C-alpha cells in the first residue's frame, strides 16, 4: 500500500490517498476540501478511487466528500454513531465555523470491529470515540497502517471540547484501542505528521491516563 497525502482547506487537514501500486486502485481518506485538487492528484497518479473513508464528520474532513462521491460514483464510509454528527450542522461545525450549514449522509455506516475489503486491501474499522461520538480509525493490519483522524496526533491527541466530544472516552480510545496495536504500525493523523504506534504508546501524554 502506498499513501499520498495532500493538505486541503483552510485548516490544512491531511487528506490521504491509499492505493495499490500495481492495480492503481485506492481509497480517499478524509477529503476535507478542494475536490479539484484531489481529483487532479488522482488523475496525475492514474489512481482509481473505490471509496471515501471518513474518520469523522467535522467539516474539515468531509467538505469535498459529496463532490468526489458524485464525480467517481463511489460510496462514503463513516461510523454508524457519526451519522448524528454528519446530519447536524452544529456538530459537524459547518454552521459555526463556516456559517454555511450543511449535512452529509454517508452510504455505508460501519461498526466497531467490522472488517471489509476495498481497493485490494483488508480493512478493519476501530471505533475511537472522544473527539466525536462516532470517530473511527481505519486499520489495514497486513499493511501495518492506520488512519486515525483527529483521535491521535504525533505526540498529542485531538480536541475534546466540541459537540459530542468526551475527554474520558478519548483517553479510553487512545489507550485501549490504539496503544494496544503493534509498535510497527504507522499512524496517519488528520493534522500534522505521521507517527508510529510504538513511539506514541511510550511518549504520548495520554499514555496511562486513568479516568
Ligand atoms: Zn475533527
């Protein structure tokens, strides 16, 4: 699995394109804005996207999702509990941060632990609530890669003060869902640089946090 990253939108969110080098099929993770820029990248690299994976419903992770869905006729994945965020302009921040209230309906709502096959890869959805109620990480176990959205950042973690967030759930997600993965799994966060689970489970300020 190869991974390309683009920074999109005014918050410069990481949009990732994960693809198979041979088949050139891939998925788009968190297309937060600038659909044309993402389409251009896919065209330049001759990659055919098969799905859009949303780690959560905040505007800076999903603003370009509907345009890409229509352009490529591909489904949008999100966690079942994130439906409430996607369909609430206050919770998805389009009302308060952009003053342009909008909602988004995903096509496929996954559950914790659900496994699926996309673009030639086996994926597992890991529900990691805390930043939002239905935050989910997409884990490609064989590839040793995980897309963690705003749950985990390099040496840090996401906000827990926005609607549907919970600091105790975030700490639990980090410690009990992510820091139990193998050390050599590479994490791709929604903002900033990539990191390794082995580094974060030793040095992240959330380590060992007890409620
Ligand atoms: Zn977010």
